[in-house]
C-alpha cells in the first residue's frame, strides 16, 4: 500500500508540474520570438569599423546671392552603414555687405561664412555600385564682415591692421541625401542635395532666413568602406 501511495504521489506531482513546465516553455518561446522581432541598426553587434574622409563642394545662396562653400569631413564607418565624424565648410566667393548693414560704410566689406560640427551618414546598400546615403550636419555657424578685397590685392597685407566686424554665431542643422557611386573600392562620388537651416543668427543683414537655403552638393569620398 505504501508503494502504491508513493506511486500515486509521484504521478500526481508529474501531472501538476507538466502544465507549469509547458507554461514556462511557452513563456520562453514567446520571449524569444519577441526578441527576434526587435530591429536593431547593427544586427549581431559591431563587426566592422573602418573610416573615410570626404571633400565637398556646395552650390547654394546666402542673402539671395550665389554662394560657393568648400568643405571637408571624415570619421569612423561602422558595419558598412553608419559614419560618425566631424567636418566643416567655408564660403569661397565674395558676397558684398550692403552699406546699410556695413560696420564701416566707407570701406568695401564682404561677408564671410563658415560652419563646423558633427557629421553623420547612414548608408543603404553600401556594397552596391549605386546606392543612397542620408546625411546630417549639426553644429555651429558664423558670419562676419571683413575687407577681403585687400587680401587679394595687397601683397604686404598686415594681419595686425586687418579688421573684422559684426562676428555672429548661431546653430546650423543640415539634413541631406546623396546618390552614391562606387568608382573604386576606395573612392566614391556622391552628388546630393541638402537643406541648411540656421537658428539664432542676429548679424547685420544676416538673419536666419538669409542664411537658410537648399544646397546642391558634389562630394568625393576616400577611404575604407
């Protein structure tokens, strides 16, 4: 009788434990499936860290006038997808300061413009010969007035005598998209378009709306992709 009683207890315990075990198994299976549904930027972690640099030329306008910006940027390229780095750009042509906004109306002053900060790019299908890259610049911008004309015509230009005025700092956010062409394994040509948005500019004749505009860009990238 004792043996039968023990057998009954064992069987009862197994029967009671089975649904609990099944419930635990179902919970683990659901948890695993849930984790499988979570999308991540880097599937399987970071497997590749490379880097590249870029030279860019931007065709845009400032105060409604043609502006040519030359820039450079570079950084680390993670998993053939995400580039994180720094960069900057500066105005190369003259944009004259109207006399009503000039800090020295009797002098021939020009506007200078520059920007520098964080650059990120997310590349879709990096190994394909033709693919898309999304970019974002976030950083500081500045404008100032100077007598740039003297830089070009005075071989004995004295930096101590050079004066600048109305130095103006503000925030710049510039998202964009590029159509990339893999010319070589180590070089890419990336024409694209971006929008430069300025926030907080209070320069003379240089409000946010005077600085913000679309840019048409031509970029060459060199490095390990």
